[in-house]
C-alpha cells in the first residue's frame, strides 16, 4: 500500500514524529486485516526507536503499542475488553502537546471504548 511504499522510499531518520505516525497507523491497519506478523515487525521497529532515544518521550506511542498488542490477542472476555479500554484511555491521556500523534484515528479508536 501507499504507507508501506512511503516507508520504503523515503528516509525518516530525522523525522521521528512522522515515522511514528506512519508506522503505528500501518501497524493498526495490518491488525485490522489480521496480518499480525507485519504489524509485529513494525511495532518492534517503533519500540526499538523509542528505546534508543535518550529522552523519555512519547509515552503516548508506548501506550498505543500496548493497545495494539492487546488488539492482536483475544479480546472476547470482559476482562480483556476492560484492559483494552484502559490502555486506550492511557493513550488518550498522554496524547497531548507537541508529541500528539494519530489524531486522524481517534474517531476510529473510540469504538473500542465500548
């Protein structure tokens, strides 16, 4: 798709914010299509990049990665749905200021709040 082509053709080395948005969006779309291996590869890449940065930035991205991990697991029980909602709330709470990401997905993600 377009996002994958963009990642392959452009260098986002100095544009971490944009790279996070593209990779997390693409991972979410892969999960929606049950292409979990592709999603996991992207999430590992993003996690490595977040861990490599010396500053303690992007708690929102870290919360969203946890949310996506839960989405790939079985979410049929009430306990799992509750945990999913809690992680989404954590993402929303920390998703502010200049590090705000994925604003275009907020309406889509609201369906997981039950």
